[in-house]
C-alpha cells in the first residue's frame, strides 16, 4: 500500500486537506492574537457572551422554528416512502441570508449609528426599508423556485401515471 493511500485511510482525507486545515488554524490563531492586542478582556467577554447567546437562546429558537416549518410543510410521495423536506429549505435559506444581512447591518437598519452621515456623507435612513425589500425579494424568489419545483414534480408524477396505464 502506498504512503498517500495509507495516509488517506488513517486520516480520512488527502494530505492537502490536512495542510489546508492547519493553515486555517494558523490564520485563526494569528487573527486572535492580533485581536487580543487591543482589548483582551473585551474580546474574551464578547466571545463568551456570543457563544452563550447562541447556545442558550438562538439554537433552541431556530431548532423550534425549524420543527415548526417542517410541520407546516410536510412532504412525501403518495406511496408512503419518506422524501427529503425540500420545502423547508425554501424557508431556511432566505431566512438565513436575511438574518446574516441583519447581523451585519443592524446598527444602520435600526438607526443606532448617529455618526454614519458625518463619516460617510451619505444618509443613514432607508436601510430598514432596503433590508425589508431584500428580505421580501429573497422569500419571493424562494417561493418562485418552490413553485417551479412543485410544478415539475407534479408534472413528472402525471407523466409517470400516464406511462404505467
């Protein structure tokens, strides 16, 4: 057995994968050290607080929301076989993208940055309306994709039924 094959069997991936993982860890350590140079206590507090907020509040919240979405959009073929819940992803993806946009732009969306106009010479109003429009557009596009997929699926079922008759 060759060395790369033995390495892949023991590690589970190629040596390039290990190299990339180690490089990403080195980059994360470098970024962490640079970050801690300024306000180590504040960064550590923020990191622990973010981890606790995610694990104790956000994770249960989006797990319950995901279960509710799965209950609202049950999906499976008529013959009783289980099928992937494609419909739920049409809610998950736009909600995730909208949430990330809100996370990045929340000070401007909620007008919490008073010095924005002075610093950029651009008006700070309008971010809430734009975020809401983008969110509506994401959900509308997702609904269109879901409609097209459902139409194709039902069309394929009709063709399958007519072919077996």
